[in-house]
């Protein structure tokens, strides 16, 4: 009989048991299931809360209070970061909230600009008007400086003296700038020079040398000692020198890194650069050789006259031309020469002048020096000791290895001894400095570990709440409902809670008896044979 009984599925049994419950019992059960679902959904929502994003970083407490008041009016949830300097809102409404607050003029940044001049009262004094203008100018400059990526906040103080008609008593305008940088950020020299020039260009008669810039730690960063800056180089020239030196350092490291390793070499280069620009004009002359002589101009002057007419007694001797006058010491007097009695018989003097100008070689050379010429290079290279697997400590490099490294560095930089360049290569063991040793952070300071623990605690709390709700509330109610259902069913089936915590329907004696009667009606022959076997004790079949 037990073999012929059909087994009901758990779903059918639970449906049958639920249908036999009264309306009150059904209502209590549905309320319990609803509470369980509510606990589960609430726990999931608590764990999976909407992601929050940064709305604004609070620079001034007044701005923070105004922003919080605006968020409360708009019913926007918000929270603060651990440091309390950042306001967070749900990520889905970040951009919309920023636009709404911007329409209200928030945040103001704790600074007042030229909008201070828009609401001036009538009859304000000239002194108060000048003070408001100075405050507005300071605020506008601070806002401009805060637009830099590395600057978190800025304050500008201007010292503008009152104008005077006496030049002897005139004072110079000066300015001070306080910048607050983000953690881990620094300002490069070119950025500092840009801030100085920005302030100096915005204030009349302000010399850049009278602008002081300090950081949040009180360090003066606008007038740092730099030999290149002291030499009168502008920021662009300083940048060129630094880039030139960095380029030479990279050449040395790139060529030596495959040999000794990138971490086993340190190099520094000091470049003496000449930025002077010269314009030289030279004229050179050289004598002309004889075959290449060229006449540029020639001038000849000649003076002379004819011989005087004959005079004296006619005759052979008197008709002869006069003998040229000579000194009586070098030549005796000619016999028979007529004596003309002085200058009457002498000839006039004859003169000839000639002026010749020759071309002279001339070379004109214009020489313009290019700025940025390297006058001298000083290179220093330190190489770490070589690690030997057979020895516990690193060993120095051999002279041959050190010479090879020196030659490579010399060729990489292009050392010119005639120019006065120097190269010094040293081999020494590297030691880790205090800055290179980073202590391990304690467990309580590990942000990632703390975040993981928080998430784990959330899930454990949810699991504990569900377990308590089931064991303390829902399970006792279900047991009582099943007991009441069993008593109402009477001679039907009995509901028991199994070891797995789920309800099971167990057939009662009455159910078994009714099943046997139904079987006897359907198949009396089978029932008769079974009873005959019970009476014979199993001997009838032998």
C-alpha cells in the first residue's frame, strides 16, 4: 500500500497547506514575508548607496555655509569629506547643482573683485573709493592666480603709496602674494616669474623686483638664489640653460644605462652659456702686388719755355747756342763763349709734376654672434660599484671599465678641451638616503584596507539582521501557523518542521486508513491476497 501512494511535490504541499490557512493566518504570513523583503532591500540600498562626487572644495567657511544652505533649500543630499574641506553630492546631480549654484554666484571663493564697485553709495569719500578699488584689484589678481592648476588658494596685498608732487619723497609701489598649493604640487621658476609679471603688469608703476611671492609654508619662492638668475638672465634663457643641461644628462644616462644599469649612475652638467649678441664690422687693407696694380686716377702738370734769342757780334761763335751752365769745379769754362752779362742770356727753369692714385684692396666683414653659445661645460658622473654574485658586497670597477665609461661619457657630451670643458667620472658605492627609505604605513592608516573592512562589516550586519529576523520572528510565526493548520485539518495530514527548517506534510493514521479503504474498493483482489499473506505468515506462498 505504501508503494502505491503517490508522493506530492514540496510546491504542491506548501500550496495545499497555504490554502488550508485562515484569512488571518494568511495575512500574518504575508506581513512576515513583506518585512523580510523590506529588510533585504533596505540592506542592499544601504550597501549600494548612490556614488557621491565632489561638488566644490571649500576655501572659505562663508562660502561653505552658503552652499550648504542652498543645497538644503533645493532638497539635495550632501555630505562632507573626512577633512571637512570638500562637499560631496550624488554623482548624478553634480553638474546640475553646479549650474544652479553658479547662477546664485556661489562659490565666491572668499574674495571680492570689482563687483565691490557696483554697489557704492552716493557721497563716498575719495579715500574710501580708493580703498574699494584696491580691494577689488587684489581680489581680481587673486582669482587669476587661483586659476593655475597647482594653486589651491591665493591672497594678494598691494602697497600703493599716495602720490606726491615731490620726487624726493616719492615711494615705490610694492606687492606681496601668498599662494597655497595643492598637496604634492610645486611651482616651477617660470610659473613664479609669470605670477610676478602678472601682478607687476596689473599695477601701475610696479617693478617686478618689488613683488614677493611666498607659499603656504612661508618660503620665499620669487627670489630664490640662482647664479644664472643673478647673472641677469630672463626666464626664457634660464629655461634654455636648464633644458640644455638636462639634455646632456640624458645623453650620458642613455649611453651608460645599458652598461651599468639606470639606477647605478648619476650625472650632472653645468653649462656656461653666452647669451650676448655682438655685431662686428671689420675693414682690412693689404698692399697691391705689382702685376695686379690698378690705376684709379692720374694727374700730370708740366711747366717750361723756349730758349732765348741769339745776341752779340755776328760770327761763328756768337751764333752757337749757349753752353749749359755747369759748376766751374766740375767743368772748365768754354773758350770763346759770349758773356751775355747776367740773366739776359740764360734759359727759364722747366718743371714737371705727376700724381698717380692706385686702387687699394679693402675687405668689409659683418659678424653677428648667435646668442646661446656654449663657452664651457663641466660634467660630473658617479657610477655605483659593480655587484658580484660571488662576493657579499659590491666591488669597485676595474681601471679598464672606468676608462671605458669615461670615454663613452666624453663622446656622448662632446667634451672640447680647447674650450675648457672638464669631465670627472667617479666610482663609489651608492647608499640609500633617508628620503629614499619609505617606512611601511601602519594597518590603521591603510585607506584601502579600511575601506574593505567597512564593506565587509556592512554585509555582515545585513546577514546578521536577516538571520535574527528569520530565527526570532518569521520562523516562530510559521511554526505556529503550521500547528494551527494541522489542528484545523483534523484527520488529514500533519505538518512538521524538518531538520532543514522547511515544513513537511506527514500522513496521519486516519489518512493511511482512508487510503487503504480506497485501495480495497478499487482492487479488492489485491487486498484479499495481502490479508491472506498476513494470516498465513508467508507460508501460503511456499
